[in-house]
């Protein structure tokens, strides 16, 4: 007699927990009922991200790198599950390798992107990169896993907290990723993943006054409207590449701080 | 002033009820402020005012092994009447000499407004026993010196024996009696502005009537920043206790333009109340003639030659 | 003592020392009656004009153009033409040499520019002479050196120019902001259409003569004058590939909205409400100078001005005492007088805004202090002002005043200082004064601001990146980082 498998309920990932949408809504995608987040879920996710940001940003870069590497380990271990939720094993492997690549960047950014500046006077002057803050990511629909990883990892590596809207058509990989993140050492709230209707959610994210940067890579034709809304608090708007792997992608989510101090006896 | 941190030993024996916070000095910002004040453009009547005041504030100085009664007599004449060609030029404040020449100096300036200042306390090093220093002070005061320019014991200061420095100043002050006491910090040996501020407050707490930058025997004597640092300490003592202590930059001031810069700094740091020889002196040996030349240039409109001004 | 010597009585010491006026020679500058727009290396007769004045006297200085959409289009076309036919072919090392030339000419003509800057903008000659001009020349010199070294600035990338940069600059540092915009744009190989601020067009127009002397190819730099309408035309123009704006946060947001979805690159350097934080162990006299420099430099017309003074409660009284005393020695008056420390407010409009905010501060319950000073009757003037007893919620502690007005608040612990300092939508700059090294770095790490001055304030250098967090804008000007906004790095 065949055993009836226990099916998963696909929920949101907010503040390290897996709530249903506060609206109680779901939608069907990839043959499953998936939580359909509301504007209040966006609000909660941003609040969670803001709350945990100091912890994540305040970690040593070495520590952040180790935690991101641990995420890669968690995904690698679930390769089979992920492969079934995206374009297949090669996409999973590329995603894992990309995370490992970014993990190694965490403690090199300040050296590559920062500088000490030879000002004309008795001052020591240096520039260091710092996280922008809370980053909203509108992930591309395809590829469902690698696209999301490629947009979220640059922000994470730099020490930001992320609220990401998953692929609308292929959200399951994102939920699987949430489960991997939940078992890694990434503090709850550093990555928040929302599933639902992009057209409904993105404007709330774009206009949210406590979001500091907006990645519109997956926004398609909605981008101009979102960018306009983003101007309300001068968000940094990032048009990324869904398949990029570069320290300049990290730099998009960094601020540069320059510090002066006199040099004297 | 609130928040006076723990005072080192020696700082705890103030003559004043309260001392200003010792605090610290940022060297770069201090030097920038001094440089910025030095850029004031002082023209016409304002310049004549400053030059005239510089003459009145000058301590005309000779401190050489080769000083003789003849040299001091000449210096005294110059001090009383700096520009024989222009009686409107005032006398200088004082002549400053070695102890042996005090009697000559006193005799030569008698009846004029010019005071006699004598260095003492084993000038310039200060490396003698306290008894010897006090004897020297007693001697110059007995022989008529109006002002005593003492040196602090830098050895004691730099080794952290602040109480010794303090006690010595207190005793010299007592021994000086009515004579005005100028305390020379010899800033070039103190190393940092923090030390200069510390020594300034120490000297004022111990009863100095004036604080003075230097002996003039070392390179790196008076500078605008170090003088500013001392003026700020004087200002803090005034704000805290109401007492007005005088200031004397000495050494390295050779040009009229520098003298004007020092006066601007004084004016803008301590205010018009300090624009008097009673509270500010310029210690110099070769500054006077340049000031006289500039004064005559302002009055005649013609650039001058040193040939028309007596060397002493 | 001789008889003559005896007569040498000490005359009484005069007591009041007033500095005689020491004006810089105004005739160093020769102004035309009327200026057009500088387009394609030629002067284009302006169809509409307005009068630019000296804010210190309200004296009319010249008629300048109010560029129409067609005139802006002509400038953009000239820039496109120069970019496509010639400038992009100029070798990087030759490009560098043009910039070196500009730097040198600015050095040689610096006194003339300084006088003009003070005349048209109202800032003290001391500042235009010692700050604006040296820094402007240095900026060109610094970026000149980058022009043929871009591949070292961005390893593993192929830096290419973007095309035509549209640049809109403010009135507080007219020539310096021009240098901040034009130098990196040209070093990166772009061409430029720049609009100086409505109230301060003259130094940019004189700069066209520097371009002529440097023999910069026609159309590489085009300058059009006018008000916000002209700026809007530049932003909208299809021929502009990159927009750089320095000015108010409101206008910055409008530009960001306007450019939404266009794919044009944008950098914004906007407003600020910086905290200048004084701890009880600070070197007090120097900190007081830093406070003064932080807020009264350039009449407080500085986006990074330290307009919120946060003083640790334990030294509140001495700091306020010292500050008030120092305020009485500020010399307010003729911008061309070499001893002036605080000049004229840049415009009537700005003066109205300052007055309105200051009135609100008094109404909300803050205590106002202004040193006794006589302000000239003609022109736009505002006395250096300090508000004590200010709550974080007052408008004067929240809104950018952009004038010589300081609000003093207190704090008790480093945590509280950080919390109050960051409690603003802005994030351009901050100041920290303490003698404790570890605390400086702790504070610097936590302050959400693009520039942190520790034990100093309002220092600038071409090699030092400048720009804001949050609503103070994005992008950096200065340093290697200042090249990035002008390059295509894909």
C-alpha cells in the first residue's frame, strides 16, 4: 500500500518565521497554493528587516562571510529539492557557487571599494563602504532560484537587510530558499521573502519610507511607476542584471562614508 | 566651569577657589585658528594704533654674556625715547636685563615710565637649587627691579613633579613681593600644546602675574599658535575666577607685521580689556626699529631705511 | 636721564581698536553689461534676460540670459555634436592636459574669480580667496590626473564615457560646484551642459573665458543660465544621458521622479541637517571654533552645515558661554572686506526663508541669542544666530535652514547622541568632538552620514569623496569614487 505523502503548506518568510499572509489569501502557482502577501505583509517584512539590520550590519565581515557560506552549504544539501523547483540541477549548482563567491567578498569589500584619501592638509582621511539599510528586491521571474539569489546576495553581502518579492510565476524555489535560510545562521529578518502578486505588492515596497534602496531588476514594465514612487525618500534605484556576479553589484547597495581626523601632537 | 577632572598633584593647591578644566588642545585646529587670525588685514589708522601699542607693550631686552653697563645705558635711552625724531612715539614698557645689570638699568630709567625687568631663577635653564633661585630673586628685587621674569623647572614638569614646579612659583612669588612676576614656560621644551596649557594653568594657579612663552635662548620660541594656546588658558582663568593674568610672547618676534598679528590675536581672544601694557608685553630685542620704521612709513607715506633709526 | 627723555611721558593708551576697512580691489573684475549663453564655444545672444545683483548691496551687476527650451536644446545639441565628433576621439592623455590647463588658469586668475564670487554671491572674500578658488583649481588638477588612468580606478571593467552630462548647480559655492561637476565629467570623457544657479551665474560665465584660454574644443562645455525652468529643460532633454544635481531635496526628488524609467544616470547631492556632537572631554576652544566654522562658514549656506549642535549636558554651560563670546567677535559685513567673516545672505528669497524659520523657533519656545552687530541697511543680511533650549521636535531642529542659525540640543550618553544625530531624514554629514580615539571610531561607525568630521568640521578636498545617505542624495563627488557617476562600467 502506497503511503500518502504529507504536503507542504507554502507560507511567507518574515522575521525568521513562516506566517501565512495576514490577509488569509493564497494563489495557485506551480500547482500549489502559495501565500498571497498583502501590503500589511510588506509592512511587517520591512519592520522585521529594519529591526534586525543593526545586528547583521554590525557583525564582523568575516562572520557575515561565514554565515553566507553556511547558506550555500544548506542549499547544496537540498540540491534535489531545489532542482525540482527551478530549471534543474545546473541552476542550483550555479546558485550555490554564486553564494560561495559572494560569501568570500564580505571581508574584502572595504579593501576594494574603500580608500584612504591623500588630502592636502594635516588630516587622515578614509572612505569605507557601509550598508545602505533596508533593500527592497523585486526578483526576476526567471530563473526562479538563480535570479533571486543573484539579486539578494549582493545586498546581503554588503550587510543590508532584504525584503524580496519572489518570482510570481515560480515562487516555490523562493520558499525552499526561505527554509534553507531558516536553518542557516542568517538572523531572522535579514532576508524576508514574500510571494504574491508583484503588481499589487511592488508599489507598497517602492513607496515605503523606511526602505532605503529598491532593486527593480524583476519589475519589467512597472519600473517607471515604481521608480517615481521610490523618489519620495530618495531611494537608491538599482537596475541589476538577473545573472550578474560582480562586486559592483554589491556596491549598488552600499553607501560610502568618509571620515576626517586631524593629525597632530 | 563644570567638570573639572582630577588634577595632578600640584594642581590641587590653587590660590583660586576654582581652576578651569585642564582639558586638552587640538594642535591642528589651534594652528589653523592662529593662521586664520594672522590673515587679518590691518590698514591705515588701525595699523598706526597697533604699532603705537606695540611700542608701549615692548619689553626691550638684552640678555647676553657681553652685556655691559654701557650697553644697558644705551638700551635705556632707546627705551625711554625710541624715536628721537618723533616725540609722539611713546616709551616702551620695560627693559629686560640680567640681574647684574639691574642697578645700572634702574638708575638709567629713573623718573621715566619705563620699568626694569630682570630675569632670575637661574635663567635660562632653571637648573639650580631653590635656595639659590630665591636668593637671586631677593637680590634683584632689593636692587630695584620692578618685574621678575622667572623660568619654571622644566625638568620637574616633564617628569611629572607638578607640585615642585608649583611650589617653586609660589615661593618666587612670595619672594618677589611687590614686583610683578612673569613666569616663563619655555614652551619649546614642553613639547606639546597640552603641556603648554597645563603649565599655563599651573603658573596662574601659583600666582603668576604674567605667563611668558620663552627665554629667547632656544629656537622655536614664541609662535602665534602657542601664544593663542596660552591666551585661551588666561581666558579660562578669567572666566572662572575673574582674575586677569598678563601674557608675554618672547623670542622670534622681529617684524612689525608679526607684532600686529600678535595684537590682533590678543584683541580677538581676550578682548579690548587686555590691550594694555599692564596685561600684555612683547619680549623682543630687534623688533623695535622695524616697528618705528613702519610707524614712520604710515605717517610719511614713504618706505624707510634702517640708516635713519638708531641701533640702540 | 636726559631732559628730552624726561619729556617722554607716557601718553594715555587709546582704548578702542577698530579695524579700518580693508576691501579687496573690485576692479580686478570687468563685467559685461549683458551675457548670453555659452553654446558650442560661441556666445549665443539670449532671447530673454534677467538682472543679476550683488546681494550685499542689491546693486545690479549684469543682464544674464533666461534660457528658453530652444536655447537649452541648442546647448544639448552642441554637446552631443562635440561628443560624437571629436571629444570622444581625443586621447585620454590629451584630455588630461586640457584639464591641467584649466586648473592652472584658475590659479592664475584666482583673485579675479574670488572677487566676482563674493560680489555676486555675498560670501566673504576671505572664503572665496582661501577656500572656493584653491579648491576649484585643485579639483581640476586632481581629475586631470585621472583622465588617462581610468582603467586603474575600476579594475576588471572597461570604463567608457556616458555621453552628455546635464549638470545643475547651487548658489552657495558657484565656482566650486562647477568644478566638482565639470572636472570629473570631462576626465571621464563626457561633454557637458551646465546651468549655474539663478542668483549666481557670473563666475560660471567668466569660466567660459577660461575655457577659451584653455582652447577646449567647442561644445565640450556649454553653459546656459536661467532659473528652475531652464534646469527642468536640461533634465527632460532626450540628448542628455546623465544628470547631476546639487540643490534642495525637494527639487532632487522631482528630478528623480522626472527621470524614472528613462534609464538616465542620476546623482543627487541634496540637503542636510547635520549634528555636530561635542563630548565633555573635547578640546573645548577648538571645538568652539569648529562649531563656528560648522554653521557660520558661508553664512550657513552649506548643505553639510553643522546646524544642530549636540552638547553633552555636563559641559553645556561652558560651551554655550564660549560660543556666545566667540559670536561677538564675528565680523558681519561687506563681503569684499578682507576681515569680514560673515557676508550677505545670497538672496531675498533665502532671507525670507531664514526669517520665517527663525520666527518659528522663537514661537515654539526656543531661546534666541544674536550678538550685537550692525547690519548694513541695503542688501540681504541676517545676524549670526544661536537657539538654545531647542527640542528635537522643533522645526529649527528638523528643517534645513541654510542660514547662519544654530540650534543647540543636549545629550547625556554616546548612545543618545547617535540616536538624536540620526533622527532625521537627511544623512549628509556629522561632526564629533572628543579626545577619546575609540569613541571617535565608535561614533563614526554609527552616524548615518556620508561625511564624518572628527575634531574638525567643513573640510573639503578633491581626493575626498563627498555625498549623502538617505534623503541627502546618492553618488559621490571627489576622489576615485567621484568618477563612477560619469562612467559606463558595464
